[in-house]
């Protein structure tokens, strides 16, 4: 029979994620002590949450996992609840920890629970559509886009930007195209070099983005996040006071289900969900106006209903959107009268309204 050790118990406890997150309770720092005596394992856990079901769930999960460990003859789990902030442990509300970069009025995050939904393409066209909407409403606009997708930074290609940014007074000066300020890890990495990050490195990259970029004056900063609910999302909300997130999904039920789970992270860290947008919503026959729902129908609306937030609209499956991204000229600019461009403008208009009422 293998000898029970503190290390072996902690390894077992790493199998338990904090409810609703993809990060385990050990790395979150919730396990305060582990004692072993005559096969009896005593575990002390401290959580900070306003939800009474969270401590009960963690306690049950710990007991279940430890019962599977060979040599454990008894289990004693104590869970203490500290004064509860609105956000989960180690991730307080962004507004409580960080101030906005000087001159940046609003920050929105574009997120998705899974990859392959066209989130970065959506982000680029959304930034341009927001710029156009602000011009139309106010006569001026200052918009930026920050590529936080550290694993696959594609925003520079889609925005037609390739120059390395300058550094002035220890600050990174974003590149600019089409009136949009652009910053991305892709502008700092070596060409064609693989980008390999571990969790703590991701945290550092996002923190540096948040703290070391001189955006100047911006009405809105759009941040494009990698898919999922990992370190990049948590780091962004830790380092920047995000005013709201836009959830991107596709019509399939599988994508919509993952999008709902991903969006719950932002609810847990007190970031409002501005709405759900459905990408690749339908294929439009421009000659007849007929819509073909080749990926199914209703996933975006059902996601919005489940999250109790607005449905911002559907973006067509359009070859011109893809070609615009490849050329570095978003379709909202290259063909502003197309159905796709009008759909992006409609989404941008609803987001501005949501930001005003938030």
C-alpha cells in the first residue's frame, strides 16, 4: 500500500475545479492545510463567495475524490467561508482592483466558449462598425482593438497591420489603420515563430498589455479573447475594468451550449454580458433574399435567453467576410452596403445602447 503524503493528497485535490471554472482549488490557493494521521486525512479549505452552494459543492467533491485514494481510511473536511466579495477567490471585481488606462472610456471583451466560431473576424468588423456608428452619432470616434488571443493572434492580418510598434517612455504605442488603433502579440513575436505559453506566462502577457500600452484617448477599446475560460480571460478581468462582454456563438446547439458555460465566467467576476451575437447564422441568396440555415437555427437566441441578456443579431455566412480578413480590409469597410456589413452595424448599435444603459 503506498504511503499517504501531503503531496499525494494535494495531487488528488487538483482534480477538483472551482465550480464554474477550469482552474483547480489547489492552484486557486483554497486549500489551507492538509494533515494525515493513522489514515485519517484532514483538509482545511477557505473560500470567499456569496453563494452557499459553492462551499457545499467543494466539500462534497473533496470527500468524493479522497475516497478514491488508496490508503485513506477516514476523511475530515472543513470549509470556512470568508467575507464574501462579489467575485470568486483571487479574482475580485476588476473595477475594485484596476483603473482604466488613462483616456480609455469603455472596454468591452469579445469572448466565446469554443474555438472556430469566427470570434476574431467578428471582433475586427465590430471595431470598425463601432467606429462608424460613433462617427454617425457624434461626428468623431476613437476606437482601439487589443488582440488578447495569445495562442493565435490574427488581428494584425485582418486589420492590415504588420509593423512592429514603437516604444516611448516605456510604453507601447499601438499601430493604427482605418482609424482603429491596434495592438497584438502578433506584432511583437518573430515572424512564423511558434508561440508557446504556459499559464503564468499568459497572465504576464495580459498584465503587460493592460498596463504598458499607451492607447491615448479612446471611446471604446475592443479586446479579442482566446476561446474558453482560462488564464487569459481571468487575467484580463484582473487587470482591466471591463465594462461588458459580447458572447459570440454559432447556431449549432453544441456551440451554444459551450458559449453559455464560457459566459458564466464573466458573470462570476461581475462583468456584465452586453449580449449574444450569432456568427455564421445563415447563408443568404442575394438574388432571392432567401436564407439557408445550414448550421441550424436558434442557437444564439437560446443562449441569450439562458443568460438573460439581449440577442444582438445574426451575422451571415459570407465569403466576402473571409476574403476581407485575408486581405486586411474588413467587409464593413470594403462593402459597407452588404447585408453582412449592415448586420455588423446593427450589432454595434445595440452594443452602444447597452453600454449607455449599463
